[in-house]
C-alpha cells in the first residue's frame, strides 16, 4: 500500500481541509491528519499517478507532495548533508566573504552543487583562495553568521528518540560539521579537514576528500553495521554530491535542492522545513521531540 503525503511549511501553514478534500476527490483513499494545516496523508490513493493528480489540484500553493510506501516507513538511519540542508548557508562562501571574494567563490560553489564542476577540484580551488584566513575569524563566522535550518533539531532528536542513528556527512569542513552536529544532536559528523600553519589556513585540505562517494559509502556502511537493508535509511541533501546517497536510501529527499537534483530524487521538498522528513515517515505532531 502507498501513502500520499501533503506537507506545508510550519511557517506558512497553507494546507487546509478544503484543499485536502479536493485532492481526495481526485485520488480517493482515507485522510489522516498528522498536524492540522501542516501535514496530512491519504492512505491507499487510487489511480496511476496520485502525486501528479495532487499537484494538479494544489497548483501554485506552497504545499509539497510525495508518495511513500506504507511498509518500513519509519527509518532507522539518517544521513544528512550540512551546508544548505542542516544549516542555511554554504560555509565556504561565508569564509570567502571575510576576504572579500564571496561572489567569486559562491559562483564556483553553485557550479559544483549543480554538478557542472568536479567536486574535489572545485573544493580545492575555493580553499586555496582563502589561504591565510585566521582561525579566530573562522570561529567568529561559525558563531555569528551560520544559522540552523528550521526543523533540524526536531528531526534528529525525534528519530533518535525512536531508535535511529544519525550521521552528518559533509563536503564542508570539520570545524563547522563537528560543531553543528553537537548543537543539532547528531551521533557523528564526517567532513573535510582544513589545514593550518599555526593559526592561519594554508589553503589546502587533507586527503582524501569527503565527496559524494564518501556520503554513499557511509550510508551503506551504517546499514551493514546495523544489519539493516538500505531501505531502512533516510538521506537528505540539496546538491549534486548528495544525489548518490539520496538515490540509494529507502527514503531519499531532495530538500530545497538544485533543479536537476530535485528532478532525479524520488521525493522533493520545495516548501517545507526539515520536519517534513518526519511527516514523510508518518510521525504525528505529538510524536515530535521539540
């Protein structure tokens, strides 16, 4: 059996009973509200493509749609990207801003996340451009410029409360990933290591680079270690280096993703925040740890 999920952003609760009824008229099935005005599911929708039918009814309203399997819906592993996923910024772009080259570096970041540049080459190029940046400046940026993405702590703490293992795997840097993993509540963090000469960046990164293969390999390793199929894993990210793990996971989510990533993922969340990943798993509002 499949379930049709309808999810709005908690900051813009655009889902109402009239809209849900109109969708049910096209798809059939049984309505179950997870959170009034924010998340609803329709069990056993009919038709060849209930997702397309729902999107046609929704039109331009800011409501996300996904179809998930009813069996094995709650996941036991979460592997998440960091930049523009669990946090709202790209850390390398903020570091570049400190030396006055944010525009140049952000353009390289955009091309890499769109899959138009080799990730490792793009990373090493961007890091070389911020050579000499002081550790104290990096720590200030981390403290003052980086914000957590809405719903992230609820996602991680709720999944952990129900027995899941959570991993933050980032193509960014340990100075940020380890810090924000602790703040959010992840069980582990894996990222690239910036190299220093004293307290200043050398403009280099320790090999090997954490990239798309690292993310995929960590997801597969976590499943093996726990004796679980990959269908028990959830993965979330926004860029080209996240696509392999998104496709491999039992529930792979492109969150506010680059267009080609969203197009290739089985589930895309364009409007909701990270709590959408809980509603996709069938968690109700009273289940969520806030």
